[in-house]
């Protein structure tokens, strides 16, 4: 190239949740039977969309309007419906004008960070759902600025760490929260949310809150929606969607609710720039917006959601009870969404550990992969686990964190299979860790 065509943030865009699929696919073609526990798609893991929901979608397919463009911000009736749902929670009150639809939150996320001034930073959690942390880092052309989620305290945000970042980094303009959280499965109660809102008010920051899993909490927890704790001073963008809840990830349909837009003229202009960026694309997918109110207000919707949540609760406990006994592993029970993150204690992993791999060609591939420069110890474990057992999880270090561990989904539908997967992981960790004992490598 006669001129440099690379964006300053090009190196920041990585998505290990899907990168690991390339390795899994290669191993699969060589005869490894892969269990995909890496990606948060309930449909891919066998969840059935109920017939009544399919019928609503089928009806919409026969409506001509579903083939047309929709208004840039989204269909008015749907935005009115969404605003009504938010207002019914009794906190901040919004109207249809405060809602912008996107082609999934992935689209919303790339516009929200993409339209921010490159020098303005959003403090993101560590570990962090990569789509947020990578998009934020790419907009700034450098590493994300992170605050700690503490695995020793239910993965709650470390408020002191947040305050220190704000105090010593004047570039911080906003804070990202995910509630319930991906990758940890944590659910933040109202006091945690309120404390962050207070910090933002004191320091004139705005909030981005990803609530895509808002209605998916269990084990006696409920996550406080931002709209109920935000008050009337802090400007915020709250993200919601249908990918996980219906679940309909292939619909590519999510939205932003704007709170307290008028509190700050610069924030209002920023929101307008996001709408204008969407306008260049014309609009988001029409059909899912058309059916959203019909599906969410259907008499069977709540029951459908409840039965799914009940299964996640049961599986979260099964997973926790198996992994909590593994020496050197720190686990928290997932209380929301359908992920769980396990952390290896510092002394556990090294670069000599292995697991037996039956197929020679597979072993050669893995040995080549783990001999690469700067391979993270948890990625090394994840590769061996995949090659040895076929179980595909995501290294925790790929979620913008120094912590070593892995994220696994709770989506496997068959209970026996689920238990077997977790028991195999527990056993594999012990075998992996002990594989270098006696070779003088266990530090
Ligand atoms: C926290 C979080 N936000 C957003 C998304 C993306 O959602 P969408 O399918 O609407 O792009 C995901 C997907 O896994 C997620 O976990």
C-alpha cells in the first residue's frame, strides 16, 4: 500500500468468542467431537422457539409492511410500546423519541463508541464483554480503560477503583455497566447501581448500561434496571434487545433508551450524532420491530421466559456445585444471563501443563498453537481442553482482563450432558494442573 490504510484501532478488534470457533472447526474436521460451550446463542444450543411465537412472526411475513424500510429510529408503535414498558417500572419517564432501534446491540455498540470523540474514554469493566471493550478501545486507538469486577465479592464493581480512575484520568467521560453481566453472570442490586450513578453525578459523567439480560435473573436475585435508579440528573444510554430474551439473536434487533438527554447539551448533540449515523444506513430491520409488542404482550410470554430462567437457575447451581470443589479455581454462582466465569488462582497455570490428545494431527496443531509467542496460560488450557475433550470454552483473558480462567455458557439443554461436561472440565483441570507436577515445573 502506498499509504497506511489501517485505522489506529485496528489491533483492538478481537473477538475470541468466535475466534476459538476456527480452532474448533479445524479439530472437528480431524475427528474431534466438539461441544460448543463458547457462544451465547440459545438457538444454536437447541432451544425451541415456541409455536405461538413462530405464528406471530409468520403472520407478519404476510404483512406487506414487513418488507419495507422503517423510520430511522424505529417503528413508532413499537417505540411507544417500549417506552410504556420502561415507564411502568416507575423510574425515569421517557417517550418514543427517546428510543432508537438498531440491528442488534452489536450495531448500537459500534455506533455509540464510534461517534464518541477519540480522546473521550468510557471506563469499561474488567473482565468485559468484548464487543464493548473492543469497540471502545478501537474508537480511542488504544487499550481499554478498565475498572475491576471483583471475583472475591460476587463479581461486583470495585467502587474505589472506579473513583480512582475518574480522579486520575480526566479523559474518562462515561462508565459502562452490564447488568446482568456477561461474562461473569453477576447481577447488581440497586445499591451498587445507585453508587455508580452517584459517582457519575458527582463527576459529570454519562452512563452506558447494557441490560440485554435484564429480565433473566435467578437464585433469588433481581437486577435493578437503570431507569429505576438513574434519577433526573445523569445522562445515560440504556441498551436492551430481544436476542437473548425471546430468544431471537438472528433477528438483529436491539434498541437504546436515552435517559436525561436534556440535562447536558453536549450529550444531546452526541445522541443526535448517533441517530444521524443510523440515518446514513436508513434504518434497522423492520419485521422484528413489528412483532416485538405482539410477542412481549402475548399471554404465554412470561411463562415462556420463566421456564427458561428456571432451567438456567438449576444449571447454574449444578455447574457451581461441580466447579466449586476444584482446587485452585475460584467460581461464583451465576445469578443472571447464562454465563459463568471461573478464575484460576495465580499459582495454578504454567506453560508445561498438558492433557492427553488422542489424534496425532490434532496434537501437532495444538502444540504449534501453544508454542506461539505470548500465548496466555488460560488460552493454552482452553486449547488443550478442546483437543482432549472436545469442550469449547473461551479463555477469560480474552475479556480484557489479566485474570486467567475461562467463560462457559449454561446453555446445554440436556441435563445429563450438562453435568458430564462440567465434570469433565473439573477432572481435566485437575489432570492438567497435575501434569507438570514432578517435572519440576509447578510454580
Ligand atoms: C451483554 C451483551 N450485550 C450485547 C450483546 C449483543 O447482542 P445483539 O445480538 O443484540 O447484537 C451480547 C451478546 O452476547 C451480550 O452478551
